[in-house]
């Protein structure tokens, strides 16, 4: 259920700000406990960073889409609402465009010089070991936290990785996973994210990894079905402007009116929570944390062809580049193969470069990448669609917030700490699969429990 | 002139948001060109990060206070409104508390082992040379910008400075100048700030440096007198919530009503501009820059004694520590010496630790520092006052915004770039003495010229 019309004037047990997966899960969990809940959403749709779209007549996800076998909360949630997953197409050789040369590879790890490959395997193992040694609930409190948080991941790369190809591959991993450059992110934050995602191979992998499968009908559908299960409709077009705490409750002020509640759960990323007026009621540490969790920069693109012609040549459609602005592509063809679709990304600095370049420049760059990877047949797409997440008013970036050096050790312990009657959800607050749908669900379950304990 | 009552409903040439020194300068410059201006201020006072206060019956600055001989815009502005400067007391030996030992020194550079001192001089020269080679208008575009912006200043310290004392001194410099730890700031940003402040010795120095003098009656008075020269009163208690751009102008929406203008100058730090609703009219690059310029963390403290007893012992009152939370003190005694006053700071992480600790804990820590530096007489203050800048709703930190690694090279060119009818002032946008009153004035002059060219 949802509504986007009329003035809002309600009193409930709990107000939930944000109807992304985290907010919806919070609300469902609270309703299951018998609480009266009101979900407030700035957009005219649910889903937040999950967003429905179409290309060449086929339904696609313009936002988050993949699920891995480790993401058990997400798999359970999808099953609960009756959405099936199916495997990401991954048959055939992948393409690597490195140093202006195109190579193909049978494995998901792209072909690179033998020494680079050996080093990459060693370095990935080392990073994983460093990641798995962090305390999951408080990575800022580990014995080595300060040193790990004092440097950028780029610094670590240049000082610990010798071969050019292995260095570039780690930069590519950072761009693809965090939507930022390795200099933007703290080594500690990088490692904590790797810990939450069960290691670099799982994070970046298709078969057995976080890109193993996708949802029939789109991941966004899961949030629509979650919203449909709510007893009270999601209030749409209701951006929250202020949260005012009083002795006996909170007033959540939206463009459509007020909701009075005993407690409020902010199920939005820190950068969006930071734009809400809390009338100076938050502890300074929280205020400063929210100044320091910027969203990544990414533009997600889809390009459609008459046929998935790359498959004819034994290619999986998966391709990466160390230099093209559209630096990652995957096969996104419909299951009936009635056309061929590629999905890809402008990540990190490339997204910043292309956000103001306009649709045509982006389309050209995507087609150019597809031609480079898959040959001249890629020159003639039948459709093109992109989604510039940098410019989305109610996300202000994607996939996720990141932390620069020093932020986690100085401000990190404010991440989940309730501030009076204000609680914090959202995938950024998860202790596992943070940045993913699975982390969003975990955060909703945790926040609902936190609130229920205090009602 | 100023007003804090009644509804606002005005049409002017230019709206100026923020009545700190930058906004007031912008308004004065525009009025001098014959423009009709309206200055909107969230607080009930002008001055922004300049703030009046009292201790033991004496007027003090709870915000910015010092002026150096290089800050010619500020000296001219003070002269223009008839505010005199006088020298910071700096006679006698300074105190250094390092490695739990207290030493005194005749020079402003504290006493440290000879090898450390030699290294420190060499390292400071090297940093200065690196700083002075940056292009002032576009430090992100220098030949070495990417490498300098890929690391934290802490990384540079640990890799380029060998002696413990020299390392600790550079950390102390970072805390004192930026109000953040060296891991929070990009090496490139650090260097650009050093360039703007004419080198590390000038930035950190008293005689001949940025702490050479202060203003009789307080620096804050300059902004009061600037406001008094405006033809139109500053509108107080009018926090700006939205800036809406139309084809023929802007509407600036405040809690007290609307101002319609041809153009608007945002004379507030990026972190505050980021909280205003621009109805998605800003380029994504600007939006992302504002997510990435957090304010420093500092609590400014004053403690008063019957007499400036430290002077009897040949001490200047200047003291620094590598471990005490209140890590810097200066003599702030009134010119008539009717009592003794010390001014100091909790900087960077120490400020974060003490923001929620409460006044008493802060007072105790300040007295403890004064006792450590100046002996047991410091145990009996007659008054204590502090100002927690982290918790100030309309500053959200001080002295200034900083940039983490990668921010300047990815987003820096959006810093001053007008966005349609929206222009950017504030000390963070200056190309010289950014972070200081002088930089605020420069930004106001530049923004006024920019707007006047387009009216």
C-alpha cells in the first residue's frame, strides 16, 4: 500500500524515514511486533537505491540488482515475497582491456602477466587476512586500527604491490565495489568492507560471489512487495525536513505534514540524514560523522542489441578495462534471449567526468567500450538507458557511503549509536554486507529490535 | 543595522547568505557598486566564526582572533572600521610538554633534541618548497597533484620524517592549524593551505606570523562595525532552508520569509551550504564536493587568574603539548593586566573526545594543562569559559573545512564555480589565507565582482 496525496497528520509508535529496503524491513519487523508504524519517503516510489527501469521493452534494474549465495537475509526476504533469483550469465570467456590491449580469459580473474597474477593472488590473500582479523562490530577498536586508518588504500597499493597489472586490478576493484578511487577511501574502511563481503573474491566474483544471481522481475520488485505487506501505506512525496525531539516523543516534519511518534528510525544514508534539521539535538560526534560519509559516484548504463552477439563468439559478456570510462560490462540479456543487453558502469572519477557530459556522450562512451571489448557489431545498439546516481536528489550518489582516512577511528563509534529517540538504519550501518541489500535488511532488523526494546 | 523581527518579504538585486566576514564583505562591496542587497543570517548575531565573549569581566574572542602582518586585507578592513590591533604578548620563554617532560625555550620553536630540531627545519623547508610550487588558483591542476592528493599528511610524516619529536611537532601543527589529525587531511590540501598561509613558520608563528597581533575590543567587533555600515539591515534569526532558481531570479526561503533576488551569494562553509535545499538545481559535482568538506573540530577555552603569574617566571604564556587534550595555550591577559588570562584549544580528536564530556571535565583538563605548563599556581582560576565549536548549529565545526585525499583533484574545481545564479563565498573559497579572516575578505571581494559582472 502507498499514498502520495493529501496532508499527513498522524500519531504512531514509530516513524521510519526512507522506504528503501532498510526502512521497509524496519517497518515490517515493527508491525510484526504489533507496533503502529508510518514510513515516510521523499520519492514517488519505494526502493531507494533499487530502481525499476526498461530497455528495449524489457524490465531492468537501474539500481542494485545482484545477489550472492552468502547473502542469506536477502535470499530469505526474496523467497518470502515470492521473487525468484536466477544465475547471472557467465558462460564463456571474459574480456580484459589493460594497457590498451584486449585479451580474453576463461576465469573471472582476467588474463595478466604471470608475475602479476601470482602477486595479485598473494596480495588478495593478504588483504583478506587483514580484513578477517578486524572486530566486526567495532573495526575502529582493533589493535591496529589507527595505523590502518591513517592511510588511503592507494597508499597501500603503491607501497605493497609491485607489478603494474596487479596495482591496476586493485584500483579497478575499488572503483567497482566502492564507486570511488583508492585515494578516496581509508585502508581500514576498505578492509572492513572486504570483511563484511567475505573477502575480495566473493565481493568481486560472479559464480559463488556477490554477482552470482539476479532477481526475476528485478530486485526493485522485492521492495514493492515488501511495501505491499505493510499494514499502513508508505507516505510518498514526503521528504523529511526536520526531526524535532521532545520529552515524550518526536515530531517528523515532511513537505506533506507532520508525524508524531515515540521514536524515529532514519533509514537513509548518512549524507541524506545530514540534510535534515534535527534542531541541534544530535551529539556533535554524530553531526561530524554525517559530514564525513560521502556517497560514491556511479552511473549505471544499459545498452541493448538485436542479439547477444558476444555469446556467439564464446564470450560471457563480462569485461573490464583499466582505462575506458565505462570500465565494466556484464551480460544482462533477457532470459528468452529476444535481444542482447549489456549492463555496465561509469565508476568513481569516470562517473564525475560523465555526470555533466550528457546522455549522448555517455551513450557514445558505452558503445565505444562495447566495441573495444566485443568488436564492431557493438556499434549498432537498438536502445540505450542510463541512470546517473550522482544526480539523484534522494540518493546523492551510490552504491554506498565511504569513509576517508581517520574517519572510522575518530567518529566510527557514532555510526549506530541511538541519539535520544533517533535510531539509525540503512545499509551503511550493517556489520555484514554493508553497502548491499543484505546489509540493509540486517540494519532494519537491528534497528527494529533496538526501538522495540525502548518502546 | 540589523533586525530580527517580523516577516521577510523582499525583492533585491543580490541575496547574501551568511553574515560572517565573507558575507558582510560581499554585501559592502555590492552596495558600493550601487546594488540593493539583503544579508540573511541564521544566528542572532553577525560574525559567524567570530564570536564575542567575556571572562572575568573582560571582553574576549570566543572565535577567530589573531592577525598577521601578511594579512593585508584584514588589516585594511580593521583600519577602515577603526579597530586597532596590538601585539600578542610574546615576551619570555615558551613551554614545551613532550614525552611527559616540560622544557622551556627562548624561541617559538620548542626545545627538542638537536637532531630532531635539525630535521624539523629541513622538513619544514621541504614542505614549504612543495607548497610554494603549487598553482594558487588551481592546486588540483599542478603536475604532481594526483600523487600529492593520494596520501594523507600522516602518511607523508611517517615516511619522510625520522625523529619522533619532529613527527610529533608536525602532528601538533596539523591539529593547531586545521583542527584535524594528520590522517584526516590530504597532503595536497595541507600544502595548499601552507601556500595560502605563506609557509609553516608564518602560519604557526607569533612575531611575524599569523598569531602576531589581535584586535582591541575583539575581532568580532570588526564584523559588527562592517554590518553597521550596510545600508540595509542584516536579517537575523533567518536560517535559509531553500534556494530556488528560476529563469529570471532566485527565491531564498528562510524561516522568516522569502527574499527574491537576481543572484545569491552563499557566504557559508560548504558543510552548511550542503544543508540547504537547492531543489536539485546544483551540478552533481558541486553536490558531491559539499559532501566532502567537513569542518574541523575544536573547542576554544579561556581560563582567568588573579594575575598573569607565569610572566613573573619569565614565561610568555605560550605552551604546547604532544599529549594533553588541551594542547596549546597563549597569554590572553587584558592590556591593563588587571588579571591574567590564558586562551587555549582542544584540537582535532581531543575536541571530539571532550565535546560530550561537559564543561567541568573541560575546565579540569584546561587547569591540568596550565598546571603542567606553568606550575601549581595554575590550580586556582577565578573564571573559566569555553566555546564548543563542534556543537554550534550554524558552524558545525571550526576553524575551517578540510579535504581528505582525492577530494581536491576529483572535485576541487567546483569550489568557486558559480552554479547558475548561485555564487560561492566564504574563507574556504579563498586562494590565499583560506581558513582565515583575510581569506573571508578575499572571497567576498571576488564573489561581489563575479556577481556584479553578471547583473
